[in-house]
C-alpha cells in the first residue's frame, strides 16, 4: 500500500517543498478573502469619512470585482503560457502594493483606483492558486486538497468581519488595508516553494492580445452599462450593446482554438456548465446580502460597527463547519441534490433576514438567520467547486480555475450592482430589505439549476 502511494505521490511535490507551496497557495487565498470581508464591513464608515453616498461607496467593492472579472481569464491564459508560479507571485506582489495605496487613500476616487489594482493582483491569485493545487498534491489527495482550500477560505471569511470590527474600534479604516502588508510579504516568501516548470509545464500557445482586450471590454461595458441603465438609460443601453458585440466577436475568435481564452471546451460539458451557472446565482445572492446586512444592522437597527461585525461572523463560521462535512457527504449523496439542499437552506436564511420583524435586541435572530444562510452556502459551494475542477482535464487546470473564479466574481459583481441599483432607486430602509429578498431568490435559483445536473448526466459527462 505504501509503495502504491509513493507511486501516486510522484505527480505532486515532495513533502518538504509541498508544505511551502501549500502555505503560499492557502496564504494568498486567505489574503484575498480577508481583504474582501474587511472591506464589506467598513463600507458605512468609509462612506461617512470620505463624504460619499452609500451608492458611491458600493463602488469600493464593485471596482475591485470589476477588475478581477475583466482579467481573471486572461490571467489564467498568461499563467499557462509563462508559468503558474511566476504569474501567481506577481499577482501577490501587486495585491500587496495596492493594499498600501488603499491605506494611503485621501479620497474616494483614489481608493477606488487602488482597489482596481488590488483586483488585478487578485485576478492572478484566484485561478492560478486552484491550478497550482493540482500540481502540488498527488492525484489521490486532490479532492481532499480542494476541501482544505475551502476550509481556509471559510476561516478567513469568518475572521474578516470580527477582525475588521475590532480594528475599527481601535483605529481608523486605512488600517483595514494596512494589515495586508505583513501577510503579503510572508506569502511572497513562501512562493519560492511553488511548483516550477518541471512540475507544471508551460503551454506553447500564443497569448492573444486582441482576445484579452475584447474580454476586458466585454466585462467592463457590461458592468458599467448595468450600473447606468436606470439613471442613464441611453448610455447604459449602449454599453450593454457594446458588451454583447464584444462577446460575439470574442467567441468567434476563440471558437476554433484548441485551448480558448473563454473555456468553451469545458462549457460544452453539461455538468461543468450547470455548475458554473449555479455558482453565478449563489454568489449573486451572497454579495447582495453581504452588502445589505452592514447597512441594515448599523443604520436600521442602530448597532455599532463592532456589533455588526460580530453579528455577521456566524455566517462564515457556518460555512467553515459545512465545507468539510459537505465534502464527505458528496461521496455518498449525489452532488446535485446536495447543492440544491444547500441553496434552499441559504435562501431560507436570507429570506428570514429580509422578512422577520426585528425589535429590541436583534442579536439572536440575526445570528440564527446568518448561520442558516452560511450553512446552506457551505453545503452548496464545496461540492459545486469540486464538480467544476475535477471534471476538467489536468492540462486545462488554469482554464478550470479561471472559469470557477469568473463564475464567482460574475455573481459577486451582479450582487454589488444589484445593491447599487437598490440604493439609487429606493430609500435605504426598502433597499436593504429588497436586496436581501432578491438575494434569496438568486440563491434559490442556484439550487434549481443544480438539479439539472442529474446523477445520470453527471456520469455521462
């Protein structure tokens, strides 16, 4: 048995080097997720100090998500061409430097621009970290490594709101971004142990600059058009038309390629395609609720920033609890059913947050509802991500990671744009309730879509 394991271990890194690689991959994931969780809880305070409206403050989140979505797939292609380790480490360095710029921001435009740079760095970290897992671990441990990665991300999400709340209780908001500097430097040091060309061969395909440009314009015009559609219909509509034209041109340009920038080859697989759509739905519900809840707790319920952080902490704690459990259940229960059940639980938690009448001390009901939402999201996310990553060939690991990250960030961008529209069109009280309700519907839609991935079709795929 030991000999067999030794043979399988040859397709991963040797153990001393593997520890450094795992530290770099998980550390970078924690860095990115921790920053996002902290930024969400700080939105009301940043908006007040920089004299910005809630709708404008949401662009602190939207600008970051927009930059990531625009360059996630190109970063995957560049990583396949020039080496996963080199591009991954460059992304960590850029993210860390941009965090310093965020901490020094004197105005909202400066902060939004720095968040765009953070997004560029994150675009290299997200998909390439998942791809590097496939070259770091032996094949027999690959599924387990995905569960460990999900657990680390959930732990960062759990600590983010609490850490952000306590930092705000003792210091001003720029320190929320300054904490990224020591973490980023440690991750950069660990990147020396990542798999090199000997373990993750480079692709010989040429990086198509025109396709990268079309991809960036497509996502940028879509997000900006959606944001302006209600307030400036003609301008917003023109941007959406531009996005559609770029999408058609990009698909036609990439269709004949064996390894396209947009993973059309992977999207032809039914199970992979359904998982991508379901992921977009559930992450839309997650972002809408994570933007709405801080405003709801602080403005509507009159709680402090520290209390808001503590009340939102049960959500990621529940995700952290559900991630390893759902990975084990996925070996016995069809992943489609597990994802659908998780989405239903997730939607129920959001719906209760939106509809339950909260009076007096809201701590207990909010903690229960956010725990329910987090538990459902955790049971959905892990098997859904495993299905996407493990259904792709090993040589397309970068593309699979890019598709998973694009689905995630597309949903998060939809959610932040949704809340921006809500704050722009409705009073604050109505906006947060409608945002939570629509988020619940999006999560429920992810469960319905997951049911299309029947066990029989999954086996065929």
